[in-house]
C-alpha cells in the first residue's frame, strides 16, 4: 500500500463511529447465532464428550495459531509511517513460510495428539481438517490487516457474516444428519475456503513472495514483543486447559469451555471495540488530550454494553440451564459465576492494555503478561487437584483482582477517569441483575417465560441508565452525532 495517505483526526473519529455501528449490530447477531447453535442447540443434542473433543481440537489449533505471524500483522497496523509494498510482501512471505510449516506439523502429528488426549478416530480427523482450515485462514491476514489499518471494516464484516452463516448452517444440518464430529470438520473446511476466496474478491491485496531485510527488522522490533504477549496469553489461557485436559478429561473440558463461553459472551462487544480502537489509538498516540478523551469514551461505551449482558446472563442462568439447555450442564453453573467476575474486570484491564500496545508501550504489557501467566500456571493446576474442573474458573476469579495494576499503570501515562466511566453502567447493571434474578426465581417455570424476563431486564436497565445518568448518555450520543 505505497502512497498511503495520512488520515486526519476528524476522519479517524468518523471512521471509528461508522465502523463501530456497522460492526456492533452485525457482530452481535453473528455471535448470538454461533452461541445458540453451539451452546444451546448442539449442547442439547450432542453428548458433553463430543463438544469436549471439539474444544480440545480447537485449543490445539489455537496453540499453533499464536506462532503464525510473530506479531507482523499487528506491526502493520501500529506502524506510524505509510505501509509499503516491501512491508506487505515481507509480512506475507514470512508468515506463509511459518504457517505452512505449522499446518504440516498439525496434520502429521494428529495421531499423536489423538493418543495424548484419548480422542477417537473422528477426533483425529477433526484435528487434521482444522489444520487445513488454519492454513486457509492465514491467507486472509494481509488483506484483513490493511483494511483494519485504514479503519475500513465493512468488507471484513461481510466476510465474517458469510463465514459464520456457512459454518453454523452446515454444522447444525450435519449434526442432525447424524454425522457427529465429522459435522465440525465439514463446516470448518467450507468456512475456510469460502472466507479466503471472498476476502480477495472484496479487498484485493497485492501479496507476493519477497523478504526485504530493512522492512523485516523494523516490523519485528514491535512485532516480536507484541507476539510474545500473545504467546504468553496462550500459555495463560489456552495451554493450561490443554494440560489439565489430561486431569479432567473431555467431560471436564466440556463443562469448562461451556461455562467460559457463556461468561465471556458479553466480551464479544468489547472485542469489537478493541478491534476498532487499536488502530484508532495508534493514530492518536501523539495527541494525549484527544487520546485521553477517546479512552474514556471507549471504556464508558464498553461497560455500558458489556455489563448489562453479563449481569443479565448471571440472573437468568439457572432458568436457562433448567428450561432451555439441559440439566446435564448444572455442574458448570458455579464455574460460570467465577468466570463472570473475570469478565467484569476484563473490560478495564483489556481496554488499558490495548491502549498501552497502541502507543508502543509493548514491553510494559509484556511484563504484565509474564506476571499473569506465572500466576495462572501456579494456581490453576493446584486448584484443579483440589476442586476438579471448577479449579480453572476459581483461578481465573482470583487472578482477575490483579487487573487493578493496569489502572495504576495507565494513570502514570495519561489522565483517565476510570470510576466516572464505569460507575453508571455498573450500578444500573447490578440493580437490573438482582431484579431479574428475583423475578426469574419466582415466576419462570418454562422457556417461554424467559422471553418476557429478558425484555424486563432491558427495560429496567434502560430506565435506570436514563434516570441515573441521562445527561452523561445524552452527552456521549451528541458527541457521536457531531463527529
């Protein structure tokens, strides 16, 4: 992308708002579709063990994925100067060399992975197919990154819509045809092929094979520390579940991943905001006044959208398990509440680590990740020994308290009013959550009653937010309209 133009601050804000509006509604809808198909429909008809095997196979692929680009993709987004043709081809070449090797390792080692986790033959083939899908998805990285750098998310949304609908439609149809684990393999392969072809149609990128030393060294100076953060996040969040899978088995992993998916579902909104604000904050890094305001708006918007969903889920979960999903998931309910507390803190800590990364303080976040990784590795195995699969959630709960460190660090760098940003959403969500829980506990006696219960929660939260913070909400909406 030689000849890249500088984006004025006003245009950055304009693109952020447009991207947020287009991404949020569609992404929430897509995540709801994925969540319902996997964690409600299929959780009801498939054995816990089948979903556990799928989650183990997915975790294996995720483990390899963290080694796929050594941070070069993030370097292209964060780079202050214009991205050149040499940058693009260098990133593409290095990345494909790495990913091709990793994909072959996954495919060839699938039988050994199957033996290690006691997977059946269908599970082994699932690992192989996911390895192929992993290679296909890597081909999308460069065009996707160039679009994100320019804050042009609409083509990415189209690709994700098609991918999500393809995967979930094929998955559900194949499951009801009795294909079992092969349903996941078929759906994943078709998703990979269709998504790769579509992104190059919508956003052609002039990729090619070439490595330029100067471009590689400059990109790696940010990319390597950034990727070390990702690898440590892998060790913290993914590798431990892989290790404890030997301790708790597929059923235990099934309970862990189900409860975690529920508790982390509200964070899908945050992930959208983080995805948009990383390139936006990177462009604002030399203007601290504008950056400070942008951080506060981001934190307020994130908590305003995430907290009511989190507290609402916590309120209706007992009824959801009893009347919608299946009582067989009851053992995982306590894990949900522990993971949910981590989600509450993640809104703050993830927002602030995103800021630190965007302004180039990558070594600070690297130290944080080392600290969290060590804590996770020490606490989780010990707690699993004493509390079984619930120990994973308990460790997450205890470690989440350390997120206050990010508040201290960010305030050293830039002035941010944290309590003012989260006070209104937190208070409104707590009152709404207690009200909905009491209503559900006393009046819900079937899945039909959950619909008005959710509607009641929306009404209570909306009314409370307007009563307690009408001026703040109005000011934020006005600022968006006047961008």
